C-alpha cells in the first residue's frame, strides 16, 4: 500500500517493509480513547520516533485524535 506525502521518507521506508495484509490490519485496529473501542485510523500522517513508526490521525467513527505505534525490528 503506497502512501502519500503524509509520511516522511524515513517513515515511508519503515511502512513499506510491512506486508500489505498487515498494513490494512494495523490501520483498522487502532484504539480510540473517546469511543472506548477499536476503530480505523483515517487522515493519518507518520513519523519515526526512536526507530519506531508512529501514525497519528483521526478516528473514523468520532473524529477524535488517535495514534498507532508500529515497533521496528
């Protein structure tokens, strides 16, 4: 799943290492503190923190801010 300009080059390189089936699973399994349940992250952007990929975006259901950490190898 090719990303757009919302991922910096380092984040995109990490994201591209994740198989497509896993990318979709990651995006649709994000916890929303406002809804109190798992949701899908939308309108997200990504960056790298201490070698791990962090996706920040909004909850598909309520529009609250959510984040997903994808640990690197």
